[in-house]
């Protein structure tokens, strides 16, 4: 390719980065600034102008999709076999190195890669065969521990356990490693760790790859973890060139090991490094960029940049303050209906939320209006495993002849019922023409089981019988709460610190709210409400979500939205404790939450709606919400507030200088009863009071919304 064609349609900053003569480069590329194009054009420039062999270039991406896109663009312009170039993910590149060097690591030629599901099954098998019984540590927690240690390039024999729990974790790690080595299995973390050990301990191999990779290019550098950074550093060998592209403002994967500090660390560890900034945005309107710039300015730990566009300011950002989460969902769905009657397709609209559990209420409204939607990168609410588990307990208690539900939950949470025991139960049931639940009752009565299995099955029967008793509770949300407590199903995830586990707990809690919503909307006097709710859940799981070929609205978490863009974005649930999340505030991760908000805002091209609720039902309880601090960080001149059809504005306070409410006042609340005001904070639109209620204890209330009656 000619240099002129390589630089065609690049702006000045992009050209400077592509043609840099500096040994090492760090490109801080803002959202929508054309970073992938810069990385690809850099490869073309190295080949045409610097005469670097295409096969001496290592280009690393974070997803197979990104790697495929780069290969596709390279293939269209290079007259070589692109498949032989070193372009791929960290795992893909390292797998290729392992395939060429397996014997040096004592690995069999036919070693096999195992995925996350295989890894979990293997851990369960090891626990069972080792007779390790510890209900406090779930198999998934062992997987999380092993993967974390490998990401930190730490072997089990390098861990110094200082307490019983760490010893237990490390014991399983050690047994797991030995088993994998014995039978030739390699998990994802092991792929990287083995290559790092190979390059560190085998000088001949290290020299070979150091001499091979003259130019190393890395995309999404802000998402690198500890071991990936070490691999980049060792392969560069202080001789090869590194071209790292990333955006510290879009580092949102700290919970899975990404180290945003790697961007600043690279500048210290590599000599002769030049920093380039790509700030011109080709995606979003001026007002959207103004919102993003002003929010991210509140983070102190950043490289610094300011996105801008040659396009117009565009539409103002729309704020909508809903009375409750039901009104929020209703507004969003009806607004999407209006927008898609005009120039926009449903597939051009995305709803972004902080927590996976938030999708549920939007799904309800989409289904009721027969609007196709798709959960991007995930399942519909009633299809999620943890929701199906809780519902299976309900189904079996309601109908003890339901063998499908029995099979699903007999060992969920884990109670030591393996396949051998399940087979025995099935055989007994078939021989005596009994449903599976009745079969275990008879087997326990006749005591034809080992003591351990007898205890487990007896405990399961007690759980189901307790759930049956909960059907006497008239309130459906309270029934669901009781089932969750009886089954202890949240304990499966509570000690797991991963984002996935947190999401599952939030989903289980949202099921209580779903039951509350169903109770309000559906009252059938002739059918037990639990039966109606189970039928409702089955029907909702079976309809509404579009296929990949349908024109459907996109629903996704903010984390899933990274790398995507849409003409219209609804950023929902902007409330303190939800976004930023309560856990992130407790753990000191506010800056990552703000980066997540920045990512969400910059997904929008033309229209951005930001919504929040004054009251949100959480775990079946109505809670007054404060607007997210991120809303207050957006300049008022780029926003406008859309009013609901009923209720007062969230920003309008009923406080004035003559307001008689003060600390010590006795008040009456419609729901919570009588109480005494014990504290207050904020003023005007953010005024809140703490009330010590006689019957329900302390609660914080937004004064403008609480409608407190002063008692004389």
C-alpha cells in the first residue's frame, strides 16, 4: 500500500500516531475516536514504510470479534495469508505458542482446553473424590480463587496460607493443578501462565519470540490484567516496539482483574515512549460529549483528554424523573413506541442499566405491548438459572408430582446428592410407579439409604413441606421471600465476590419485586395467586424476545454495552445506591462507576434519555431514592427535564422557610404510621428526614415526596 492511501481520511492526531517514529507509543483514544482504524493503519504503515515483515508483527485484541474484524480489513489490502499473521486475543496468541512448544513444558501433544463449565464440573468432582465437605465454600468460589491466582501468576505452591479458609482454597487449587497436568487439561488462565513460565524459564524460547515480534500492538490496553501486562513487557524485551491503544476513562473491568494503572505503569517501564491523544469523536453529538466530558472530569486518577466533534450540538439530553420504577418503565417503552413510528428502527434503540435485575420490569411492559426485544449477551429475566431454581421450588411444593422441577433442585443448593443417588431414586420411582418426590419419601420411610443420603433427602423433604406451609401466607411477595429464606438459595452466591454472583443475588431479590408487581396487576379470585404467578412466569419466559434477525429493542447492562453504539440510548435507574451501586461506594470504587457512566453516555449517537425513580421497589419494599450524583455533574445547559403526566417534579420542593417540620416533630406517614423526626440533611430539592417510626423503626424519607402529616 502507498503511504498516501494509508493516511487518507485520517485526522492530524491519527496521522501522527500512525506514522510515529518513536520506539514506543501510547495512544489515549477516546470513545468513538477511531482507535481500531488507527491500529490497523499502523500495521499497514509498518509494513509499507518501515518494511517490517507482516509475520513479525504481533497484534493483540481483547475479543475474537475484534480480532476477526482486524484480519478482515488486513486481508482486503494485503496480498498474503493473513491467517499466518500473529493477530488474535491474548489467549489465542498464547495457545498458538503452546501448540508450538508443548514438549518443553512436559505437556502431551493432544492437550485439551477446558472452558468455565468444564472447570466447574472438574472442581465438583475433585471435592467429591477428596471427601472434602465444606458447605461454606461453593465450587464456584474455588474456580474464582484458582483463576484469580493464575491471573496474578501465582502457583499453589507459592501461596502462604495463614488461615483455614485459605488452606482449604489452596488444597483444591493444588489437587486441581495436579489432575490437569496428569490428564493434559488446560484452562484459560493456565494458557497465559504456562506461556509466561515458558518465556521466563526457557532462554532459547524467549530469544526466539523476542526476535520474532519486532512490533507489538495492543488494543484496549486499559483492560489488561497483571499477567497480560507481564507478557507484553517480557516480549518487548526492551528492544522491540510497543504500540498500546487504550482509554483509561473506559476502564470498567476492575472486578475481573483489569488494572487501569497499567496505562501509567507502561510509561514508567518503557523508555522512549510518546503519548498521543485521539479526542475528535465521530459518533456522538456535541451535547452528549459535553455530558460525558463533564462527568469524567470528576475522576482524579486519569490521563486527561476532552472529546469534541465537528458535528452540531444536537438534541438536548432528556431527563425524566418517574414517580416509581413502574412509571419509569412505562415512560421508556411508550417513548420507544413513539420514536419507532417515525424514522428509527427498534434495533437502533438501546436500554442500558447497571444491574441485570433491572431488565425485568421493562420486559413486562414490552411483552404487554407486544414489542419485540432482545437481552444482549444474556437471558430474559424468567429464563435465568437462579430464577428458574426458585420457581422450581415453588412448582414442586405446589405440585409434588412435578418431576422436572424435582430434578432441577434436588441438589441445588448442593446437598451431596450425586448422579448415583439420582439414578437410584429414578429406578425406585419407576419400579413403584411413583413421582420422584413420593419416591424419596418412601425411601426415607423404609430407610433403604445410607445415613448421609438419608439426612440429605430428609432435609430436602423438610424444605418442601415448609414451602407448602408458606402457601398459607396471603401476600405473594412474602411467600417468595419465605421460599428464598427456607431454601437458603442466596447462600450459593453470597460469599462469591464476582460480578456474576452479585448479579444473581440481585436477580433473586428482584423476583420478590416481580411478585409484588404481579400481585398489583393481576387479581384472580378463582385461582390461587401462586399458581397464576407460576403460569405467568412460564408464559413470559416463552415469548417476547426477538431473534437476531428481528427488528427488536436492545436491552443490556452497561458493561455489555462497551464497544457498541446506538442512535438512541435510554440510560435508566440513575439513583444513588443503584448507579453508582451501593457496593461500589462501600468498596471505594466510585471512579470505576463514573467511568461506567461515561461509557454508557458515549454509546449514544443522536438521542440520550436519562431516567430515575423517586420510589423503587427493592426486595418487595418501597424505598425512596435520591437522584444519582452523576446527574448533578452534567451541565444544565445541555439538558432538559421531561415531566411525567402526574405528580410533582422531583426538583420542586415543598419546603419553605415557614415549614413547621423540625427535629422532634411527631408525624404520621400513610404506610409506616406514626413516628418522630430524629435527623435531617440537604435542602430544597434534596431535603431528607430520618423518622423513627413506632412500628417499623428508622427510615430516611425525601421530604418533598413523603406527604408527612404533622401531629399536634
